C-alpha cells in the first residue's frame, strides 16, 4: 500500500537532503512536488490544498533546531501533518457500561462488509470480548451463509432469521442480551449505489439497535468515490469511523489520506489482506511513518507477540545466547515468521530498508525452499549440522530439489549466526535475555 506515494516522497526528500540550506524558493519547489505527488496518489484536491498550506505556514521562516538539519525539519513537519490528516490518534473502543456494546456496519455492496464483520469479531475476541454476529443482510444471496462460515472460523456465533432486516437486528440485540454477549456486530445490506431505500433501511436498523459505534466499510481501491460515499452515509447515520478494506491493493492511498479530512471521522480499522488476521486498528502515526519510509516497528513487534508463545520465545532466546540453537529450532522460527503474514509486508515494516529491496518481489517460496532443505535432513543432522558431509549434502539437496551449493550456503550462514550469538552470550548478554521475543535469523540468498 502507498507504494507510489512513498516512492515519490523518497525522491523528494533525497533531493531535499542534498541541499545545504533552505530558502523560500527551495521550500516552494518542495511543496510543489509534494502537491503533485499527493494529487497523483488520488488524494482529494481540497485536502491537498489544505495540507500543503499548513506545511508551508510551518516551514517558511522556520527556526532551525540545533539537533535537526533544515531537511530533517521539513520531513518532520510533513510527517506530523500526515499523521493529522490520517486521524491523529488511533480510535480507542469504549465499551458500554450495560452490555452489549453495539457495532453497526454499513456500506455499499462489494466493499467487503461481511468479511469485515468476521474480521472485527475476531479482533474483539482477541481483546477478551464475547461477541455475537447478526446477519441483517437479507438482500444479497448467501450473505448470511457467508457470515456463518466466517463466524465458524473465528469461533463467534451468528444470529439471523428470515423476515425484515430491521426486526432481525432488533431480535439479534435481544439474543445478545439473553446469551450474555458483551459485543454485538450487525452486518447490514448494501447496494451497488447509494439510494433512498438503502439509506432508509440502515437508518431504521440504527434507530432500533441504538449502536454505540457506526462504522462505514469502504473499499480503499475506489479512490475519490470512497470519500463521496462516506459523505453521503455520514449525512444519514452520523458515522463514528471508517473501516478501510483492500488497503493492500491500493498502491496510491488517496482514500485513506482523504476521508478523515473531508468527513471528519477517523479510520478506525484497516484490512490489509484476505486472511481473517489481516485486520487491525488503524494507527495514523505508524501509517505516516510507512509512507515516508520510516518503517513500522511497533506493528511488527505486535505481530511477533501474537504468534510467539512466551515460553517458546524465551527458550529460543536462551538457545541463541548459549550457542545451542539448532537447525530444528531454526525451522520452528521460520514457521513462526510465516504466521506473521506475507514476507513482503514484514519487510515493508522495517525501517531503513532500501527502496530496491522493498520493490523486489520477496516471495514466501523462499521460506519454503529453506524449510524443504531442513526437512530433508535427519533429526540428528538438524541437531548436529557438523555431521553433514559431502554425501549427506548431496542427499539433502536431492531430497529438497535444490543444489548442493544452496545447502552449503544455508549451513554456512547458520554456523556464522551460531558463532555470533554465542559470542554475544559470552559478553554477558545472556543476563539480559529475560523477556526477549526470540532471535534474529537470516535467510540464505540465492
């Protein structure tokens, strides 16, 4: 996501850093480039105009910080202003004192609303909540069945029944109260376009269930139309926030950068993939950092914490520091990394990664290749790689479909990592290993 905009900013700031000092003419040139970059990213022109003006007001006549160069100060201002138009702070859900907390989802057909309902239910479960899904989309064929399948996958029950969608929503609320559920998520019907019937139905449902949060689900890939849709729904429903779907397919990012400024409501959640786990709270500061190539370490840490069991992580850290980390442990670490999502997304969260590497097609099959090599080893070979001689290398290569040189490279890099980590442990770092989330591993390059 935001690849094209991030690339443009990268070029703008590279030229900016090459200047020794910044005068008003230089600032104007930078602002013109930023304006063009944002417009090409399909950001609403009024948002672009307002943003650029704020940056200019803060930049012209700026008092230089002792710790920052002029270029760094401009980048810092752009970063802060991007955080502002993305919403400032992440939305924090406040739960009703008398459960259930009711969440109403609205949106056009095709925006991914039903899938978002399932993902949101999973998110609430992760927060320790006990949600119930309500299928009030009785217009689209198989919508309720789709919701039941998603509910089954995340372990959340689904309530629905034939009849009027307004009555289904009201009865769903009564069912949540009867079952003692503390969160109710209502999935409503959509249309291909905004019309009076759609707005009347969703407004009547809202009047019946009195939602604590009303979220509009928007397909990020429709660009400027997303902002117009948000404005229309907000006039009817008084939205609390927006859920952006398919953000991973939106290389420009115009919808995300426009909706808060135009509608005045934050992006609450973002869906960045097809899997149920590819969904989380939207963090404006983290997204602004990613746009400017600064990475997103906090999200990366959170993903790691979700897939790593504490006991396993501490065991792996201890093995690393003591130099007893085996290829079997290495295989376990690889499988944990795969749970964190596509490798390309993980690389995008790392700060300081060269543009060329971010653009490279980092395929998960590279992980599968390394796994195949290790799987072709015997248990004894994984635990004692020094046993692997020439004939064993050939057998492992044939069994995994790679060359012996690739097997040699993996073994060499693994041995170097063992030696390095053992050295760190000898310097007293093992005293600080408590609480570590595991070690860093390196894939052999082809």
